């Protein structure tokens, strides 16, 4: 993986539990290592924290205008947990979720990354503080499980603030280690796992139930928000949801069976009830 040293900054941004703004010490590092990120005028890039997915604080479907969110205490709690792990304190946000003040205004850290996603976000393991050793900025390094345990990704997963959401470019040994800590968090009912309805199933009766009450895998929440946004009547009718998911054609393979299939085949609908038929750590999404 590529080592990039820099700083985390949050003023004027809306960080959530799995995404934050990062400013490399050397803005030319991306060109040198061949990673196609989209940076702002100051050189800052948005990170997508690898292997985890936190509840949504603000999500706008691609074909919709309304902003959707998941249960505020857990979604907001994940964001505050991330900022705390990165060294920020006394964080104040406005009514849109943007950070208006924080102590300090930036914290030092580093990321380990290999690529950017289709939105130009660096997909990364993120770390507070400096890295041990004398490896130079932009160097290729080997990420061990021991070092990964110091990442905010791992710590959020361990505390139950985020769900495991694995993509195909994640190394197998790291994925197994992350899956194990996610299972432990679920069994201990830490964080959001105490109220999770993803595997046991839930009956969806209203949009407010989806945004204000249910605790489910964010990937499933986003697909439901996109599907329901197509119906301007405001009704919640799930009869067409399986077909919507199938048309989305989100390819996955399952662990340990290794079955190649679509995400839609892992979501079971019975009337107005839904459930995920496999735990999320046994699903690997194929990077699009």
C-alpha cells in the first residue's frame, strides 16, 4: 500500500463515521504514485475509509432531491467517534452538520491507500499521529494486521460504530481479521449492533421508520432510499424492491462459499418485511 503523510481538517466540512477530509504534506504525491483522486484547491481529498460503512448522516439519492439519514444518535455518534479517534475535541456543528469549530483545527496523521473510488475519494486505512519507522512519503509499504489494529477503521468496527463492508480489492488476510472483530462486536452488541435489524429482519411501514428508528446495514438503507425516492406519493410499497435491486446489478461473492451472485439475491422480501440472508462480513462487493 502507499503511505501518504499529512493532516486531517474538519472546519467547513461534514465528516461522518466513515469519511473525512485529508491534506497530504506533499500535494503532488498522488501524481507520483498514480492514484487518481479529486482534490480541492488546497490539496485536500475526501477519504473513504476502507472496509467499514457507518450509518448515514446525510444521503441524497442519485435521482432524488430530498436528503435522507439514518438514526441520528448512532449516525452522529459514529461521526463524533471518528473525530475523537483522530484527535479532535469540542467539535461544534451547524444545523446542516458542517463543523464550525473544533480543537485543534487540524491533526496530524497518515493514510495507507492503493486506489481511489469512482468518486475520486482515496480508499484508505487512516491513522492518527505519525507512523513508526523512517519510510518516506509516497513509499510502498506492507500493512500488517498489527498496524491495521491502530487504524481508525479497525477501532470504529471494534466499537460497533460501523458495519463491515468489504470490497474485492481488500487483501484477504486483512479482511479475515476485520471480519473477526466485526463478529465479536456483534456478539457483544456493541454500538449499533444492540438495535440492529439487518439479519433478524424488519417490517417497513413508513419512511420515518426508516430514517428515525431502524438500524440496518447502510448499503441496504441507501438502496431503500433510492427505491422509495422514485415514488413521489410518499407511500412505502416494497413489491418492486427486489426488481429494483436486481436492475442495480451489484455484483458480490460470498464467503466462505465463494458464490458469485448479485446483492439482490441476498435480500429476502416477504410482503413488507426485509432481511439480509448473510451477515455482512460474509459478503464481498466487486469494486465497480
